[in-house]
C-alpha cells in the first residue's frame, strides 16, 4: 500500500486539508507544505504494517470505504494508506 504522512496532531486541520492531499499527493520521498502542514510521500508499506498498527492502543484507525483508504493517527502524524495502484 502507498502511504502518505501528514504531520499534525490536529484532527480538524487534517480534515480541512485531506482532500487537497488526495488531489495532489506528494511523490515518494517528496515533502510538500499545505496550509503550514508538512505532507510527505512515505512510499509503500506492507499490509502487515497496518495490521500491526491496528493492534496498538495508541493508534486510531479510520477507514474511507469508498476509496479503500486506511487512515492511521498516532502521535503527531496521520498516515493515509491506499492501494498502490489507486490514482488520487
């Protein structure tokens, strides 16, 4: 799965910029700034990564069913994980 990291702990701010991130996601190893928030293309992560993260009590897991996107929130970062072959 392709992963994008959004460096904020503010859920309201993340929600505000989420669609902008999805419309123009950064490439792997690229960092962009959207409304003062760093967004980074983290590359591919194995499916097992999401399963391991789901088990941790400090991780919030959200799912956007329509586009099969998993959003993990922990600490100061949101991770948007989507199928690698999906175009934004």
